[in-house]
C-alpha cells in the first residue's frame, strides 16, 4: 500500500492506495499548531477505523503548500509509519514540461493536478482547483504546462465580506433558491455563489481565446468544486480525487 498526503491551507487530504486502486481517503483540518504526536494519533485512529495496518504501508508521498507543516508530517511518517516520505518539489520526476518563467514558483498542488489531468484526459485542458485559493492551470495540446490564474477562494471571499462589512453576518456557503435574495443571508449567498460562477466562466472564456482552443476540456477539483460546477456549464467534469491521483502517478514514476 501507498499513502498519499496533500497538505493544503484549509485541509489535509490523505489517500491510501493499493497499486492503482484508491482504497480509502480522509480529510483533516489543517492545524499548524499540531505536533508530530498529535498527527500520529490522528493517522493511527483513521487507519484503525478503516481496518488498515500502518505496517502495510510501503511508501508515502507528500505535496504541500504549507511549509511549516512539511517537517511535522515528515517526522510523523518516520515515527509512526516507519517510512521516509517522498516530497513533491525540485528534483522529483513528474514528467511535466513546465513553461513557467520560474518553475520553482509553481505550487506542488498545481503540479500534481496537472500531472493527473494529463494522464486521465485529452489535452488541451484547464484544471480549476477550488481550494483556499482557486487556481486555473492551463495545459496545451502538447501537454505543456503554460501557467494560469490564481484568485481568492470562496471561503476567503466570504470571510472577508464578514470581517470588513460591519453589519453583514458570517454565513454558510450554500446555494440560494434565487439570485434576488429576500434577506441578508440569501442576498450574500446569491452574490457569492452566482458571482463566483460568473467569475469562473469569465476566466475560462478568456483562457480559451488566449489558447485558441475553444474545445478545451475544463476539469474541476477541490472541496467546493461541486458547489460551483452545478451553477455553470463551463465545467466539463468534477474530479474530487484528482490531486490524490496525481500523487499516486508521481510516486510510481519515482519508485
């Protein structure tokens, strides 16, 4: 078995693979203050509930956009799983041709998503990852990674509205019944959800024009992908496991 760990700003997502098959996946809140032992306890409890033995884990791969947590999770893997993990970063074999001005600036999550998308779908394509930030990653017909766009995520946008507007409440991210809200909560939900869908449509439309690829495929992933995908026809497919699949592919290429 192999353990894939994706450390994001909001969540840590874990996937347990047996060869190419994803047996189990888990989602934890990203807690920067947690210690090696606290994460070790969490992993052991999750594995126990899923009837998995850490002794069966033959390797671990990690991608992270939270630098302070990398060493914590690495130490946890060595102490509680007994494996030194593979880190997605400079020097690792990804098979991805980066056409970025400075390839070292590309986040590990964006690289992993691109690797998985190229493996699973026909190029050209765009990967839209709805995380703490929403990223748009563009891959041309020759499977070159071109770059993309980064915008504040849904959660950040909602929290900023609550914090900066004194009379607006903190709300749940739910789809309202109508775009014309009859109360403050519904009005905020309409503006955030439908406005965000419009933003995605606008960026995707401009990408298609810039790449001269009107038929390119748009793949959505991330925790809030389904919420927005249901409000726009510019997203062709939602793949919530895309990042974990990318980690598995990269692990296999470096094993």
